[in-house]
């Protein structure tokens, strides 16, 4: 900012006043502020754990479940569990078929969201 200062001074013996002009420069600096902003983004994935148990340890059980690659098919002997990471929009599910009494469960981020049991099959 530039300000001009006009001052009338007394005369040096003449009848006309002397005018002097002085330039004064002033600067103003705004205080610096730094604000930390933390943004929490919504989760894009979830951790899913599938579990299958049976009343007997005999015979293979055929499983179909949602995995990172889409639908996965496995033949297992219970007890069995598997943990996968899925996009939030993906719906996890498991189907188990076998000649024994079966229990199935789906856990998402530590919380059981679906479970089922039955002889020969279960869907969760």
C-alpha cells in the first residue's frame, strides 16, 4: 500500500507556503494459517471368512464360494475355513454339499452375517 503525505511548511521569508510531498510505503502481511484436514474415505474392500464344519470327518464336501476371482469351487474335508478380501459391493456366499451334516457360516470384518446347517447341504 502506498500513501502520500502532504505537509504545508512555513515560508522561508516569502508569502507563499512551501508544500512538500513524502511517499510512505506500508506493507501488510496476512498471518499465515495452516489447517490440517483429515479425510476418511469409505472402505472399498471387506474381509470375508467362510467356515464349514460337519458332524463327522468322513467324506469330501463340495464347496462353492465367492472369492477374489469370482466363484470358486473346492472339494474339502471339514473342518475348513478360508479368508478372502472382496469389494464392498460383492455379496459373499457359500454353498456346501456332502454326505454328512454340515454347518456353514460367513463372517464379514469380524461379524457373522450368515449361517446355516443341514444334512447334505448348507447355504450361507
